[in-house]
C-alpha cells in the first residue's frame, strides 16, 4: 500500500468522524428532553433511599411529581421536616402532612401467646404462614416473630423481642415496607403523636382469644362504651381507635379488662 492510499483512507475516516459528530450533535439537540431545574434541585434535596414510601417509584419519581405540583413538598417520609423545609425553599408551598410511623398490633409475646406445635423450617414469616394452621402460633392473627419485617426495613427500626416485632418509633421513617411484607397484616401506619393504640389484631370471639393469648382483645366493648370522644369502635370482636377523635384521656386504658390498650 502506497502513502497516498494511507492518506486518503485517513482523510475518509476523519471526514466520516466529523460528519457523525455533527449528526449526533444535531440529534441530541433535536431530541433532548428538557429537565426542570426545580426537579433537579428537589432530587438533590431528597435523601436517595428510593424506598417508595412516598408512593412514587423512587426519589426521581417523587422529585418530578413535586416539581410539577403533583405531590406535596413534605411527601418524603424519610427526609421528614428538614428535607421538607429545603424543598419548600425550592418550589414554595407549605408542609401539612402528619408524621406517621408503623405500629405492630400484637402484644402476644412468648410469655403471653401459646404455640400449638413446634415449627421447623426457614426462619421467615411468609414461609411459616404457609405451614399447617398458618404457622405455629395459636392465634391466627398474631405476630409470627420470624423477622420478615426486620429484613424488609431499610432503617433498622424493627427488632424481634420475645417473639414479637417491636418498632422503634424514632428510627421508623414510615416507608411502609414492613406493612407490605407482613403476611399476617398486623402492621399499620399511625400518627407519630398517637397516644392510644390497641395492641391486638385478633377477630376471634372472646373465649377463643383467651384460649391462645392472655392479652388479646376480647371484643367486650367496655372501651367503646366509656370513651367520651367516641373514638373507639368494636367490630368483629376487635377494638380500633380513630386517631382523629382520640384526645389521649386514658379512660379506655383504665377500663380495658385485658389491658391491651396502651
């Protein structure tokens, strides 16, 4: 191959490279997606856990929604008040949501709730729930205590204490992953400032509850009859507190014969 052929080949490659660069530049300008500057700033302010607790697909989805006005500035449960203030400075508006936390509606620990057989299998609530009788625990509504929620929590806010999941309210970010993970559906979201809760999820008749757990709600209705605010109702043999009505007077706690209201 002579030198002229090499020069021509190099020139052709160079020209093709230049043309390709120009075409790519034109294409990038023509098809580029405009990104809202507010969205970028909001995304930078978010903690980046991508937990989904806000109801959007990760922090990118929430940032886009906040920038468009489709979500509140304080929609991130992980960031809390500090992040909400930063976002308000970016997009305006105000924070109005109530801080929430997860709560386990079960007090039937190893000393208070009975097992009907010895479970041998993977230490996982979902596996145990598929065992005979829905697991070894006598109460079909109680915490199985194998820690599926512990594994699901990205904030180390849950521990198994005496066979029952216990949530650290200070660490809980209300992401909802434990709620979704629990096969018994005994974890619910309540206001962080809630002063009264019923630590039971059983919907069995009173005598059946007492047969398997010494602290289960027996559905007697005494709490409902004595609540001056009408904040407690009993349905399916189970008491439930309407947090929007409860003023924390403590009368229900005093009157409860099994002391399951805390």
